[in-house]
C-alpha cells in the first residue's frame, strides 16, 4: 500500500508522487502496489499489512502512522531517526536501520517479510508496546507519577523557603 496524497499545491509532493509511480512501474510492481490515496479510516489498510515502512530521513516528530500500525500488531521498519526512536525498539517491535541507508532498509524489509516467526514476534511486541506505553491507563499512570513528582518538588521548595526564612 502507498497511503496518502500529495499536499495540495505542493510541487515538491507532486514530483515525489510521480517519481514513486514511475519507480513502481519501472520495477514491475504495479500488480503488487495499491495506491490508496488519503484514508479517513486507515484501519482496513493496517489489517491488511504485514509490515509498515517509515522511510523518513529527516528527524520528524513521533510518527502517528507507526503508532497506529503497532496498535494493529503491524511491526515497523524505519530509519533510526527522529520520533520513531521513541517507539520502535530494534528487534522487539520493529527493525531500525541507519538513517538514509536504503539498501539496509530493503534488507530489513526482506528479512521481516520472508521470516513469518520473526514477523509474528515483532507483531506481538508492537501491540504490547502500544498497550503498555500508549493506552489510556498508561497515560493516566504517567500523569499521576508526574503530578506526584511536581507536588513533591513544590512541598520541598516550600519547606526550604520556610526553613531558610
């Protein structure tokens, strides 16, 4: 699947989209490639995926697509850069490769795609990561812990001010 559309009015996005279509065509991958366009609800696409590739080469923020895929048990293959490092643990819930190393990305994709037991293990790890770190209960626990730390710091500061007066 190639999900998404070029940003309206972006000549750069349009050129990249044309480049991808040409690459798919010249590689003989038209029958294996589905161009979905923008998906309001990407759930069916995630359900059909074996793996999600996040080929971002610039340090972006946390990838919502990676989190959504992992929630559906889809392992992530990505360049080790930016926000993806916050969620993808190499060999646990996905595969990380050196930034901009396209051959390493291809090798990782082939490895995960051709090894069903590895893919199953990464899939379980992906779902477990989202359940343990990004589920509402996990956020509630993290917020409570942070609030307690802040409260403790305020109490300590107030005690120091009183004692120092």
